[in-house]
């Protein structure tokens, strides 16, 4: 109801106008359940009221409201009001609410845009046939989207005109701004997509073989790590009196004590914590599931976050955004940002700043305390022993015993 955002009856009545009048209270509840505070929610209700007046003035039927009409309204609004970054996302949420309520027609997944239809079918293939995780599918689709935009054809039907030259030129363009690891993911996604097109008869020739391999010498550099004292300094930089500090501290504790990946933290739900058994269910790569012990400091950090930092909402994700809409993180960059901000607060300046920094640090500390590479691989949940080999390079004590004396040097 509007009284959640407006106290005066005159203001409430003023915002009930035009074609959207029957739905303004429902949209207010929609915002409230997603954690919008009085000020931010009120601004969005005022935007809805202005849109409703515009619909009435321009004689646009409510059932005809769609993304194109919204874009037209925003162009008109821009001439009279200062644009707000929240305007377009708010109206996108409004369309979502109206479609859920069956007030306006739903978007059809097929028949609207041939490229979108092709991407939709490919995503279904990746999920159903290959069993890839949602975040991997999302990353693949971003790469394929760029590839399709680089192709001069105007529809998905034009993919049958693809040739080796198109593939080569796209890889060359991507290599100008991507590192070796990112470029490897790009070529992997492109091989998968081209193979999919060939299998489904959209290409007469399998162009997957034309995608070049990317040289990435994984063992040429030492993994980035922190000293044990720097890890404690990083954790101590979090303000445990604030909700965001409690959340960030819990995330950093999971990274530092259990060596979780960013995607594994994003996938955590409230049901994954087994308080009675003292276990944490981890959903890793390739739909793999593992149970890790809930260490005392990890459990304490999670408990403090749930009691003092986590907003009340319907989402079952363990970690949520602090600002509305209250929902889980959408990708690994959110975890990267938490680590990066903590490094700045702790005045630490390592070469690598991502979430894997703490994962590498945990492995290195275990190695220094006498753990074997096999034990480290089990803790980090590596599927192949070769993945753990990189940590052998940081065992300097053992490596010194293997090094031959330098000719003419001191014995």
C-alpha cells in the first residue's frame, strides 16, 4: 500500500491517477518486499505516477505499454526533468510486475528477435545437454552475443554464411583487450557454439576446428598470496557494527578459512548451513557438491551476519545486496569488489586482488605447515591433481633441497 511510502493522504491520493491507478498499491507492495526504503520507494512511486499521467495525456492504452513505449516516455521526460539513473530500472521492474499480474502481454521468448531466439536455444542446449552452471551459461552467452554482433548479417539465419575469416577476425579483435585466461574462455565458448550450429544443421561445415588454441603457461608465475598477519589485518578492517561490515567479514572469512571460490559463495543459500551437524554444503564447478566442516570462526561470522547484517526479505540466498532490490549477488565481480575494498582499507597492495588471492593464501599456509599437495587438493576440491601442482612452486624449503649448487658458488 502507498501508506508504506507516504504519510499524508493528499500525497497518496495524488499518486493514484491515470491508467495505472488500479496497480499503484500493488506495485508499492512489490517494492516494499524487495527492501526499498521510504525515500527510494517514494521516488519510484512518483515516477510511476508521472508515467500514468503521460499515458493518459497521450492516449496510450495500458495493454500497449512495452519497452518501446517506456523508451519514448523517458525521451520526453528527459526534456523536462533531470534524468535519474534509477528511472529505467524502475520502469523495467514495473513492466515485470504488470506482466506477472497479466495486465500487459508477456514477452515471447521466440519470434521477437532471431538472434535472441538462437541464443535462447543455445542456452537450453548448454543447460540440458551439457549441464553447465547458470553463471557459465551467462558468460558463454555474453561471448556469443559479441560474436554475433561482429557478424555483418542481420538475422540468425545469416549464420550459415559464417566462414573461417569471421572466426579469425573475431578472435583477433578480442585478443587486443583480453588476457590469456579470458581469451581461453572466449575460444572455448566459440568452439562450443560453432559445434552446436553444425550439429543442428545451421552450418554446413564445422568451424569449431578453425578456432585457434591460446597459449597460457599456467605455471610460469607464482600464485598471489598474503602473509598470515595480512589476512588477519584484512579481516580486522571490516566494521562489525554495520550490516555491510558483517556481510563482508563473513564473505572474507569463508574465502580465507575454507578457500571457497567466488561462484561458490554466490550460490550459498540459507538451507546450505547445517547448524546441527556443523557442515556447509558447497555447490562447486560442474554441479559438484561437497560438505565442508563449519569451523568455529566461520560459523560465528555467519551467525553474526544473519542476526545483525542480513536484510529481511523473501530471497533464500545467503548473501544479499545491502541496497534494494534485496537479492543475491549476480556474479563474481561482487565478491571481487568486497576483497578489493578490504585490501584498500587494510592498506595492502598485492599484485592480484581477486577472491582467489585468499584461496591461494590458504593453500600456501597449509603447505608451509606440512600439508601434502593431495591434502591441499582435497580441501580446495580440485578435480585433477595437476591443478594443485602450482603450489609446489611456493614450497621454497623443499625446492632449495633439490637445487644443484651453482658452479663456483659457496657449498
